[in-house]
């Protein structure tokens, strides 16, 4: 889309800007080319109007040769050719206009005085063309920076949205209902255990709700959230959950986005262990090396489990949050392999975390 | 109420504590006897077919089979109260004429109300038309989705046939014979209701009595004067009706 031609206001301003140029041309025609005041006037103003439109086409050659992605020789070559062609066309049109005007009695000697104007028209033509080239490059730069701004804004809105969604999803209501049901069962059969579970559940809820406001927490804190989640689930599932952890001590202090591991472990329970009659293992591996923090959650699952909504609001959310926060510096891979489901995440291991 | 006959009940839930609380609620009722507790779908199908209980308390999300699949396999004849933490299955639950739908955590008062409804149903005060197997099967399928697997029951044993492994299905009176990996499984279902659940881009009704897995069709051969048979990759031969031939031809010529 042409930045000037498609906006009426801009087009009016643009044509207005050509008025002083037309006045300059008129002056030069009279002073340098030796034309009479009236002759130079009727020639210069229509010619500038015409040339204003010819120069609009310069936009397309600017688009085709962006300053940051073209070689110098290509930029110079393109625009020099463009300037010469535009001026050439202009001179021919000027000659035609002068000839037509000379048929009238008022401007009868305009054509005979045209000869000395040719060099002048060539010079001003090239100059005006180059002026409009620089105008378009400025316009393009403004446009690009506005787009970049919009993109950045959009990215930050998306990131915020993903974070908010994560926070909303942080406590799965079914987890809560099932836990309350367990507590309700325990109150009569084992009151002490019921009390313990109330405390475990309270502990988990307090941690999750508190973490929502932070943008990064030490890995250690996330792990302790995972443990407090599993403590509750172990009351429900008993020995069906076997947790194995292999955590690199070096990694403990690194900051990670909150609620990164807990949803993955919850997924492993809900979509994995909950469908296994005898239960199964969940394995958590964390390693820090070469500036990368690698987090792997792996679990057994039943590939023949009853179909349910294909898992992973949790997974999708973690993926989105990683993309929003780290862009392509983060890796996310989730795949099923036989009876194993594995989610592998890698994020930059940065001690100071993100500043916002 | 004391004159009532004993109601035999089965509790199905994969969580022990969840079974425990229902047992506890039921213990207060002398007329109810809990004959079994099951921790997964397979166990549930086995117990229900063996024990023929009057009433089943059924969880929905379970290992092996979900609650609806259990119901599909045991067929009509048992009153069901669903007990689940999920509120989004209520409509499907009433489509299969469940007595009630209880949400966890279950309050004693709400449980008593469900039990009262079950008693009324069982004593015939509330009308109850058992659902045909086909409707049970349809309700067992999540709405607007094609089935990915077909559970079948042979006595008390349950088989799961993933649809990708189904070669073809043949109507046999009130049953369909499902042929998969060289074995034939009988299921009480009409071929039309089976067809309704299958993905039409993968399965085609080629005859009044046959549905074929399109991936298995090797070729079409003329048979007799103007009829055809479909030859499958495992050399099985299926009759093809006139309209079935047109559709299958169009598919193969794509």
C-alpha cells in the first residue's frame, strides 16, 4: 500500500509541499533559462504537479531496495536509473506542454525558449526525485519502527495473557474437589490423617497463590511446590505414585518462571498415574550445563486409557509461557514413546533472572 | 421402609478413600448390602456381570474404562448413580438414565436423596425404561467425536479394540461381529449405531450388513452377474451392495 497515495490528507500535504519546489523551478526558469515571468509560471506549476505524481512511483523502487538489506551499488544504481528515467519522462512531457502552450497567442514564444530549459529540467528533475527517495526512506523507517513497537506490544500482551491463564489454571478445581472428598472420607476413619491432609492442602494452596505474583523463583522453591502437590496426591493415590528425582545440585539456585514444573507433574498424575491400576513412576531430571537449564518430566502412562480430552491445557500453557518469555531461546518437547510420556524443557540458565 | 427387600450395591472408584466414604454412608442403611468395591473399569465390568447388583455407584474417570464405557458393556439392567468430581458429564449421565449424578465431595444429605431416588426406581414407583444398547453406546461416546476405541465384553472379560485395528464389522441379528487381528468379537449393538460412531473418512458401510475399514480394502472384484465383492488385505472377502459399490468405487478412484 502506498503510504501517500492511499491517504487523502497525506496526498494533500504532499502536493502542498511541492508548491515551493514549483516556485523554485519557476524562478530558475526565469533567472537561469531566461524565460519570461508569465511563461515560466504556466510551465513550472503544471510541470511540478505532474512530477509530484511521477515521484510517487519512487516509493516502489525504495520498497524494492531497502537500505538495510541492499548493497550500496544496488541502491545507487537503482535510484540513479530511476532519477534519470523520471527526469527523461518529465522533459518529454514538458516539451509537449510547451509545444501545446505555444499554439496559443499569449504564450507563442514559449516553445522557442524551451531549449535552454532542458538542462535545468534534468538537474531539478534528478534533484526532486532524490528528495522524494529520501522522503520515502524516512516514511518507511517510521512505519517499520511503528510496526516493531506494535509487535513488541502484542508480544508483551500475549505474554501477560499466557501468564494470567497460567495463574487462573494454577489450581485445578478437580484436584481440589477430589482432595476435599478424601478429607471428607478421612474425617471419620482417620481424623489425624484428615487433619494432616487439610494442612498439606493448605500448604499447597498458599504456595501456589503466593507464587502467582512473582516473575521468577528459584528452582528450589518450585521443587518444594511440586513436593507439596505430591504430598496431597499421595493421600489420594497412596502407593500408586512413585516419584523419582535426579536433581543437579548446581541447578537449585537458578531462577525459573513459577509454576513451570508443577503443572507438568500434575499432568503426569492426571493423565498418567491416574489411569494405571497399579500406579507407576514419575521421574524428574534437572541439569544445568553450558548456560542451559534442562528440565525433564517423564512418566508411565496407559496408551490404551479411555479417551479423554487430549491432555494438555497444562502443556500448551507451559509452552506458550516459555515462548512468550524466552522466544526461541527456550526449548519445549513433549512426546509419547510407548508407555512413557516425556516432556523436556530447556531454558537459559541465568542467575539474575529476568528484570520485569 | 423396613419391609423393603435388600438392595445389592457395587461401588466403583479408583480411589480407596472415595470408595470408603460411600461405604460409610451406605453402612447406615440396613437394607443395602455392598457386594463389591472395584478400582477400575475392567474390575467393574467383571463384578457387575457376575454379581448383577441392583445399584452401582460409578466414578467416571478411571483406569482402563471410563464409567460410560462400563455402562455400555454391562448393558441395561442396573441402576446407576454417578459419583465424580467433574460436573461436565451430567448431561450424558442423564442420557443414559442415571438415577442421579453426585459431585465430590459428596454430602450426606445429597447422598441420601440419591439413595431415595434409587429406592423409588427399584421399587417401581419411578418409571424406568432400560435404554437399548445402541443408545448406551452412543451416549458413551463424547459428543461430536468419533470413537477411537471399541470396548467389547466376552463374559466377564473385556477387550479394547482400537478402531485402527478393526478390519471390518458384520451385522448378526442384534449383534455386530467385530473382526480385528484375526479374531472375531461379538458385541450387542446395531451396525447402524456402530457406523454412527465411526469416522466416515476411515470406515464405510459397503453393505446392509458390513462396515469396512477403508485402509484394509485391497481391491474390488466382480462377483456373479452384477454384484461385487471387496477383497481385503488379509484376503477376507466382503459382499458389496449396489450403492456401497458406487461409494467404494468413488473412494478407490480418488
